[in-house]
């Protein structure tokens, strides 16, 4: 949820409190992002063909958030200035964590109010230093950057200058030249502020950006957490508190994704919504363009193929483009021509007193349909089997900071593995990740940060309202990615608690209203009889850890227990099922045969037992398997975790454990079996090569 302050607003009195009265307590009233209409459901419980043509009918796409969140792309009318690099930084170690507000650190350069550190952006602040207090810091940290702006940006009143923050975990307040411009709750989605007036108000050709970020999690944040005050003074110093979380990854914090400034004209393309479908061989691209700044403008829309040839065109802010003999966007490994992307070019022109204005934005578009029957997941009308992974945005000292080399390495590993999909466990990933999925044909289950919803308080109206808003932000950001085939609103909530029924019914209905073109799910680990949210999902996604968190060491029970799990869920709901997590903690280099827990042999043995059952049930209604986890990742410290979660098939440094080779055999075999078009994928050796174009 973001609120943008008017650029000229006076600076505000500080309010954000100590960790015990954190962001949620002072959340701003919900903005204007409301729904316009209700959409149709996605479930097509009929013949596959009927389901596949739902796409074109869904055009009423009910998304009506006010204000778009188009990815900033350069164009003849738009420029970008990236602000990655070293920022000045200070953590507020004062007892109440409010010194920064009391002393108004945003008013003058940060170095004037005390010592600063150099902090790389993007990165988490936790692991880059040598100060243990910073690693586990809870409260407000302050970032600052001075930026020199091109003269045109500061002089030309026809230029709109926007500050965009890709992700600030968890709650952020932003000032430009000491003036409050934006606040945002939620650590995984972008937010923006129009700073034109501020940068164009004087002779300055530079501006000072200050961002205060609070990583405190409460029962009402997403993900939720609790602050525990330890009051026993015989054991803890006065005022001692710790942050507890109810999820299994380290609460890295900071500016995790690119921060940038970009420009548009003052009359500009604010948002574009695309839905696609097929009618026989004709591809259908329904578009809706939202313009800000004027009601008087002309829009021209052209669709170009990969050769740059115009294949369809239209005018006006909405319409349908028809592409005869269209190439479809297919998942990679499913088809010999995967991931075909057209380019939708939108050109705006307007006349103003000051002269003509034009804006241009080009959006990649994949034409494809998604539908669900009672035992299949269909892409372009053909059954799709997810053989993929769960990931985390996590590696080494950068924490969750965005990193191109790591990203490219991960995609090359996915290809090596023959994985066709992943779930963004347990929060939305960077936009650049989603763009690569579109480009490479990797299918995504796009998950919200709804992980660890286990306390009754986290089912309150305050929490629900926030969760609805997060889904709005997520759909708004990711709605146009062909790679995204399903939304996941949560992971392993306590869905057996009484309020869970209403909570998930409302949340899932809302998400379907926002985007009627995709199925919606949440990932459960509840018992099939007790789960109050399952009636509302389109696909049952179930996590289980047989022979790991139960029956330690007894791999012989896996087949029976897993088969029972599938049968019970299917008998109850007649919906397709994805095994959305399974795995075993494995310390790379530990070997033991016969296998013992934590050894590489145990991980392989456990996976093999799961695969035997998956191979039976995928002939019936199981539509996917996602290993937990792609790579080892950092967690809170606990006696259950040896320097983090080690269920990766790759280490945190992206080197394979034995199980990676086992899974690789399997995934390439599955790829060959489930390929829809053309000859079989060559051998698995093909997987050594990176993605190429
Ligand atoms: C599942 C959670 C995941 C954990 C995993 C584990 O969804 O976040 O990391 O268990 O325990 O329950 O390894």
C-alpha cells in the first residue's frame, strides 16, 4: 500500500514508533484502489477445449486500481536514471528507535546528524558489515543518496520526474530534499512518488533522497511476526526485545531492489492491461490503456512480432487485436518454439497550450491461455505438468539484494535441471526475475508474502484488509506476464482456524475479481478435513515432509503416506493437485550409506520414494511437483537449522548436491514425456547450455 504525498507538502511530524508500535499501527487509510466490477471465475469444469477459450471472454478484466505500476522502460519519451551503488546509511540504535524522527534526520544531509556507513543498494544491510548488532537489528534504518539530475529534468515543466523504489523491506518513508513524498507498507512490491515539483522548484540541479525503513513485523504485517519484550530483568537488560517470526527464512531488510528515477511527459501512459486468448488459429490480444494528465489524447496501438513486423494495430484506449496464425507463448520444454513474445507499442499524442505532447511505451506480450479442469492444468488447451522448484531470493552477503549474476546463474541452473517452473516462495520476486521467466518460458506460480499466518490476530479485519491491498499491488505489477499462470495468496497458513474460511474466501474472490484470467490458490499443510480455505482454491497445493518432520529415518512409510494424502485430497475436492513442497535437510558433503538423515544419500532416497507415488498419481490428477528447495538459504538461528535451511538441491553457493543429478534425470525424462509438439527434447545433455536466443 502506498501513499504519495503532494510534492509541496510540508514535512510531517515524525510518528513511527518503536518496534512495539510498528508500521501497521499507523497505516494510512486505504488508497483509492478499488474494484470496478466482478469477474468470472477461472474454473472450467468442462472439456479442455472449452476451458482453453476462456481467455478471450475474460476481457472485462476487472482490474481497476488507481494508478499503474508499469515497469520503467526507456523510450523516445522516457528516460531512466539508476540509483544503485553506495548510499549513506545509519541504523537508529537509540532505545526507542525514534531518534531519527526526533532529530529530523531527513532535513539535512545524513552525515550532518552523525556518523554514516557506506551501504550498497540493492542489498540487505544485515550481512555486509562486521557489526553483529546490525545483522539482527530491528527498527528504523536510514538511507540517503544525493543525485545530480540532467538539466532538462529540472527545467522542463513538461517533464514528469518519478522516484521508484523496487522494494524496501518492510515499511518505508521517503523524503526528497527534506520533504515527505511517500510511504509504503510491504517489503516486496514497488512504489513510486512524483517528485517533479520538488526537483523543478529551484536552481538546484541535484536532489537528496532520504528513505527510512523499518523491518519490524507484527501480527498484521505480511509476513506477520511478533515482537517479544523480555521483562525478566534477572535475565535480560531493561527494554530487551526480540523479533519472532513464523516463517522459515531470515528477515533480511533494506533496499533490496533497484531504486531509480525516470521521466514521462506530463500527459502519460499510466497503465496497460492485457489479456490474451485464441480463436482457432487467431491470437486475440485485448488491451486497455490508462492515461493520466489529460482527458484529451489520441492512442495508437501496434503489435509487432519478433521480427519487428506489425501484425495488428488499433486506436483508442481499449480494443482487441487479432493476429492470424499467431505464435503462442509456450512454456520452455513443452514446445519447440517456447516463449514467443510480441511487442505491444502504445503511442500517445495530445495537444496542449504549450504544444504537442507524445508518450511511447512498449510492452512484451505473450499470447496464451490458462485453465483448470478437475484433474488438469491447461496451458493453451494442453495439459501442463509442473516439474520445478521453490526458490528464495537469497544468497551470500547480499542477503535478498537483487543481483544479475546470481539471477542468470539461477536460470542457467533451472535449464540444466530441466525445471519448467517455480513458485515465488514466499513473496513476490523482483520484476527482472519475472521478465526473464517471460523470455525463457519458465512458468511461475506468483505468491504473495502471506507466509506465517498462524496467529488468530493475523486473521483480523486489519490483516485481511492489508492482504487484499497486497494482492491488488501484486496483480497490478504482474498481471501482464505470460509466465505467471496462477496466483498463490499464502503459504501454510493455519487454515484450520475458524476465521480462515471467511478470510480465504474473501481473499481468493478478491484476487479473481482483480484477475479473472488466472487460477488462484494458497499452499496448504493442513489436514484435508480441517482446511477451511481449500474449498475456494482452483488447484490444491499441498506441502508434506514425510520421513523428515515425522517418522524420522523411516523412508519406507513415504509411499503409503503420500498416496493416502493425494487420495484424500482428491476424493474431497476433485481438483488438480500440486505437491508444492517436499524435501529433506542435507548438508553438502555428508555421506552415509545406508542413508541417514542429513546425508546426501538420504535426500536422494527420500526424493525417490516421493517420485514413485508422483509417477502413479500424475496419470490421474497430480499436475505438478516442486522440490523444496532449489538452494540452501538463510533462516533465523535455531537448534533445527545449521547455518540456515539446507534442503536445497544446490548449496547457497549454487553447487549441486547429489539430489540435483537425480532430479535432473527425472525432469528431463518428464520433459520428454510431457512435451506437446515436435520431436522429443534431445538428451538431458542439452541442459548444459545456457538459455540462448
Ligand atoms: C515448509 C515451509 C517452508 C520451510 C519448509 C522447511 O513452507 O518455508 O522452509 O517447510 O521446513 O513448511 O524446510
